[in-house]
């Protein structure tokens, strides 16, 4: 169990956003409840996978026979949040993430665990007999409608990056790129 947990139950806001220009963006998961704000950095691929898995989980819940909860198939317009991130003070860089369902509260539960320093600085340290344990995590509990809107926004943020080359699928910089498919 992590020694420090930042918990947000029924947050006022939960979004993925970025700072920086396409190609040099840093992705953040940011949560706010009242005046309390928490931001953790994550990778673009983590953001995309998180949105995909949230949508999958919500779709499974929607289709589950006997499910007593209303699970929307689309985002309600009033839940969509297109505002920029609030000022970012990064708590940590995210390593592993977990996603679940809490039927007692009808909420999606997202856990973002701190990336152990050994991962970032020395990948070989992961082979140690006693690897460093992540000692901090962010826990976000979102109702299903908020979770669906969160996933929709995240997909838009991920897709707003650099355009993709139609020949090789790699991202292109504003000045173009050396396409391996055209060599």
C-alpha cells in the first residue's frame, strides 16, 4: 500500500490535458475538488490507453445483463470540459495505472502510481532483489457520466498532436519528416 495517497471522490473536475507544443507536449492527469488540485504527468500512450479502457469498461457495464446502473453510451454535452489545465504543480510521473468499477458507489476508480525512481534513472535496477516501491498514488473516483466525458476529452487531446504521415504512420513536424516509406 502506498504511503501517500491523494484521493478524490466525486471530483469537481478530472481531465487529461497538455502543456507544450505538439511534438514536445507533456501530458497531465489533473483533478480538482474545491480548491484542492492534483496533477500527475503521464505519457501520451498511457493517456490514449486510459481513454480506450474507460470506454471499454463503460461499454461492458452498459451491456451487462441485470446491471442496475444507467451507463451512458455517449458523453452528455454539459459534462464535456474543453477548458485548459489549471496551473500545474506536478506531484509525480505516473508509472503503472489501474482501472476498476466500484458498484457500491457506481463509480469508475482510477489509480495512478508514482513511477519508481529506478525506472526513470536506471532500468537495470528493476532486476534488483529489492526494487524501489512506489510510495505515492493518485486515486480518482468518477461517476459514469463524468468518466465517459473524461475519455472523450482525452481522445481529443491525444489526437490534437502532430499530424500523422499517410505513408508511414509516424508523426510529422511542421517542417515535415524523413519518411522511411519513401526511401
